[in-house]
C-alpha cells in the first residue's frame, strides 16, 4: 500500500511525502499497472527535483514500462535537457534499445497511435539518438552524441544512421562534428534510397560538412546519377566545395572535366 502512495506522491509532485516514504524503506522501483515507476512519472511530469530524489534513493534509471519505454525515452520526447543530463549522470544506458514509431505518430502513450500497421510511411527504430534527431531535438541529440559510448552507427527502418540525418541540416553542425570525431564512424553510411552523407552535403551546398567528410576519408568518386560528386559541384559552380575536393584530392583536376 505504501508503494502505491509513493506512486501517487510522484504523480502529484509531493516531494515532502516522497522523502518520508523513501526514508522509511518504501521500494523506489514499484510500478503501476502499466509498468510505470515513480521515476517514469516524475520524468513525464518534467519534475527534475523529484526525479533526482528518487535516483538518489535507488530508483533504476533503465527500468522499462510494459511498452518497453524508459525514463530517458520520456525525457527525449519532452525535450527536457536538464532531465536528460541528470539521467545520464545517474548511469542511464543511452544505447538501451527502445522501440519507437515515426514522430508523426509518436507519443509517450502507445495507445494514441492509430493504425500504424496500415501506414506504409511509418518509420521505426530503437536508437534514442536517432529518435532525438527525427524529432529535431538538436540539443538532446548533441548531449547524447557527446557521450563516449554512444552507438554512432545505429540505423532506423529506412537505413538512416545519425550522421546521415545530421547531414541534412546545419542546425546539427555540432552533432555531425561530434559524430565525425568518433573513431569508428561510418562516413559512407547509406540509407535504403541510396542517400549518403557526402551526397547530402554536396547537394545542400554545405561546404563545411563536405570538408569534414573528405577529411575523414569519404569517397569523392561516388556519383549522383551519371556525375561524380566533384563534377556535380563544378556544374553548380560551388567554389568552396570544389576547393575542398581539390584540397583533399589534387588529382581530381586531371581526371575530370571542369564544367563552366
């Protein structure tokens, strides 16, 4: 009964009552009928103080509910940066697989998702870093990718890895810089539609990213249709991108026709 009181106190954000209950040995990891712990409720409420109190008293940061969702998942959905940082500080596993649906259908409560099996465009995955990127929560993604043990090469159901997603927007410049600093990053990662980071960077005119990718060994010979990426950049007269190609691969000038 006292464990149920702790759940109610967490939902109502009664930190004074929570403190007393925990001091008297109430189980901090007791769950409701949906498998949600007091910590999960605190995270969903955005109640950082209560979450920290529970973590200090032994609440498990990786405990899943019946839908397989974790406190970190809930913090990323709500884009609660302070909560994300605190959960990581208390040892949450940032690579723990948590199954999610396309953000268009996405919410903490799984019963709100309608007919997902009938929707052909539904995107799924299990990487929380990918989830943060799909939700355009750039600061959350930046925090996750800054962790030394993050799985930087995870892919979603469309074959998209974090580097490919981050390549699509300059808002993720800190994210793709951090990803490219990882020792085992796959710079040639390619999704199911044939998109790859250097292709995305060249077509979007992101000269900074082109330079970073070439520095990490991205293949300049890969093509866009019948054109090499270098030829494509020349046709678009993108001087900065052309510069990075020649800087990293001087022999390109001798092997390709430069179009005006």
